[in-house]
C-alpha cells in the first residue's frame, strides 16, 4: 500500500450513561491515541475523532434509574468522560456529541439517501414489548437462553458466551432486561437493512480480502467469518422510541434511527464539525480513496464496524471503507470480568483522583497488557510491580542518573558532542542497536497495531542506556579521564532525547518532562532520532524523580475498595427464568440415547458433532460442549435428548435435536442422563 495522503482515526463512541473504566481505555481509546501520536510524529495528516453516543435505550434506562431526563444524563456523563479522556492524555481532535443539531442533520440525510435509493425493506412485524415499562425492547434489552450453547443470559442480538449472532426470536424463554418479566408481542412497522443482499460482497471484500489493503487481526476476521458463514439476515434499522434521531419519513412518528446506524454516522458528523471549526473540507477524509480509515474498537463492536457500517457506506455510495479495524479483546479485573453495574471496575475519573499526576503510570500499565489478541487482566499487584520495577527502577532511574551526573561533573550544562568518542566501536554498536530497535521492531510493531511489542522495544532502549552508564561508570573516571566522562554523559543525554521520542505515544506527559529537562521544545518527530540535536552548553533542569514507588498499603486500599463495592451486590442472585405452565413442559419430547461417536467441527472451537443412538434411529446432534469434553471420551455416554426440536444448521451441519445439560455453580457442565441408579448425571470429562 502506498503512503496514504491522510489518516482518519476513529475510536468507538462511548455511551453517555455512565463513567469510563480502564477496560474501555485498554479496549479502544489508548491504542487509538498511541497510533495517532505515532502518526503525528511522522508529520502525517491525521485526524482523530470520537464523541459521546447519546441516544438509544441505554440512555433512557439510566435516566429512569436516576429519576431525571435523558438530557440530564447525557450532559452529566459527557462532561465526566470528556474530562477523563482529556486528563488521561487521550488527544482527540474533536470529542463530539450525537445529540448535536449537526449530527441529527447528518444522520437524517444519510438515512434519507438510502431510503430514496430503495435500500431499505419496510416491514410490519411483531416485536417484543415490555408492558411494565410501556415500550418496545431493543434487541440488547431482551435476554434469554442461547439456542446454541444454552447460556441463560444471551442477548437478543448476540450471545457473548459463544459469539453466535442471534435475533430476539431465536432466544429460548426471552425476558425483558428492564423489568425481568416475559415480554409480549405487539405489531409495529420498521425499516430493515437487507444484510443478506450484501453477503456476497462482504465475503469477497472482508473474508477473501479482495478489497482489503491490509491484513486484519485473526480475532476480528474470525468473528466476521462466523457471522457470514451462518448467514446474514435483514436487520431493523429503526426503533420505537422517543429519544434519538427521528426517522425522516412521513408517517414514522414515534420512531428513531437505531443507534447502530446513528452512532457510526457520529464519526462523520464529528469530522464535519472539526472541519467547520478549522475551516477545512471534511469530504477528503471520508470520500477520497487516498485516505486511510481506521476504527479502534472493542470486540463487542466488531460486527457493527466490520459488517453493518461497511454495508451502510457501500449502499450509500461515495464513501471509503475502513482500511483496518484493529479490535481488542476484553481486559478483566482481578480475575473477573469488569462490570460497572456490579461496581467491579476501576473508573478512570476515580483513578485520576486517587493518583494525581500519575496518568502515565496507568497508560504504561495498560499499554504493557493490552488485550490485543486475547483477553488480558489488570491487577493492582501488577500495577505496583510495573510501576516500581520498570518505571521507577528502569526509566526513572536512567533519567535521574544522567541528570544527577551531568550536574555533578558538567556543571549542569550539556557537554560538547565528541566525534572521536562517538566513533568508538562500543558507541557505534550502541547507536546501531538503538536504531535497530527503532527500525526493525518499534516502527513495524506500531504500523501493525502491536503496541505492546513497540513499548517493549522502547523500554529495551532505556535498558541499553542504563547498561552504557554501568559499563563506563563515569563517576569513577572523571578525575582520571574527564573527557571520556563528559562524552559518556553527552551520549546519554542524546539518548534521553531519543527515548522521549519513542515514549511519547505511550507516556506523553513523561516524554514532555524529559524533553523540557534537557532543553528541547515539544516540536519533534522521529526523523530526529539518533541525531544529536542538543545545544552544547545549555543548562539542564535539576534532577527530579519522574515516578514514585507504589506502597503495599496503597495497593491494599485499592483492592479493599473493589471488595467493598462488590459486597453491595454480592452474593449474586442466581438467574431464574420465568415460570412456565405444565402445558409448556408437556410439549417437549424427551428420549434417552447413547453417544456412539463424537468429532470436532472445523473452525468451530466450541461445537462437537455427535452421533446419538436413540434405539429406533441414530441422529446427528451439534452441541456447544467442546470446551468441557474431549470427543474421544464421549462414546458410550448416556444422554437425554429433546427430539422434537426443529432442526437447525450450525457450521453447515444439521442438528436434529438437543442434548440436555446441567451447570453447577462453578460453570462445569454435566450430562442429564439415566445412570444405573436412575438418577443420572455423569461428568465424563
């Protein structure tokens, strides 16, 4: 790919219904900020847009919880989150709002273009309605049992346990996430995006890569392939709600644009607002093929940014498609999934209060542990260890040693650059190693969104600097060889300039402090790496400690805070499904059988293909139990099968029933069977 003329970088619009936590930062915003800072260091035209997602059911629910209007909710959390981003150094060019008049105009016009082109399908249908809350339910607010893996808390659009794409009608025994009660069906009219008509195009562009300019992460492509292989279906693009962008069609009163049409268009309206504010033309950033568009998101947003939004852009015409969507997995907290509702999270604004002027410590700890390819974990002990053994003992120590020694042996001024000393084999090798780390590790890693690897390379440069000091021991040779002593200090000071460059995307506050200490302004780029640019004889700042150790008591306090917060909602209540009548149960046809064969299904890590002998016949059944049982252990296992379940294709295999399973409190699955004692239930893993 040729060097783009410009870059447009987006980060997922966070819902303005609550404060940000560190999982959000690690998932999308810190990686995006690192990448943008790297681009700007190379003098690229890069625009970084984000903003609050201020529409949808989530906002109205939060408003009802707090007893205020939706407007009060979005104003409150927009300001909290905007301040958190700003204080953490997430450097957006604009942090916009989807409640703005410009956004309403942009998204309405986008919808109307698609409507006038006949893209949408208008349908009358029955949809779930919560009688207690008196409103139709968005897919995300319908919960039930996943038909694939039996997860009892699957959402109406996707099961987060097995990743299956769902619709509310797919769920077994659906219930409202708002009232907890079984919803009813009511007739309504909506407009649908016919994703099935774009399935072939999506396959060639995304799966086959015919339209992609870069390699995408395996976890991103894997999820997209799964959706496409299972078959795409039309998706409603409007909702029955009084909060959002009104559907700009006559007779559509009381309906708004679905938030997943509304929100991605927020990237476009934010770019338009930025362009207006800076007297620029926004269209090249969205409509010129020489622009590189990159979406930074978490894995729960992959389908919307890789399938739905590209289809919308393609159907509209005139817009570029994303060059890459480097989605991250989830970051867990102290062994558990982060959850704002359970108060099991480290909120960004709270961290900034508890650790003033230590933004870069959090940025560093998160960056070293980004969930780039799989879920990662944040613990306060790891936070302490990385701060104390890496930031304090390696980076902070090197900076402090160089400044202290310069004040002691060079009167606090930058020594002259020594050509003779710099031509020595050791110093030449040292500089070559620094350049190698930059060109062969740091830059390629940054270009390919492997930020953990790039940061590790930057820290290796710091370690090299510390080793140089240790090898020469300038404090020992000043009296016998002052020339070499000063030459070593000059090389180290030059290295501080280089280190401030490579650390800038990760630790912008610290990098700025280092440059200020050695007399450099903040206008710099990677071209100046390994090129002595310090002004000989210039005074440097007194030595200070850039980082301070985190004490055990501080860590314990943070862990205790989590524990106290969690006791508000623990022990967690078990999730019970709505009560059923005997007539409902009597509809099931249950038969006992024996598994005669089991095998894995290609590209389906959680599914097993089973042959079950029912006596009168043998059936093929696909079951989501591969994470719990090995295929070669299942032959002879007695099972209970629901035999009158409608057949369903999964990964190209028709499943002709369902095997009954039970789950213990630890999450271990057991077969519901007919054992020798008549009670059944063997764990054969």
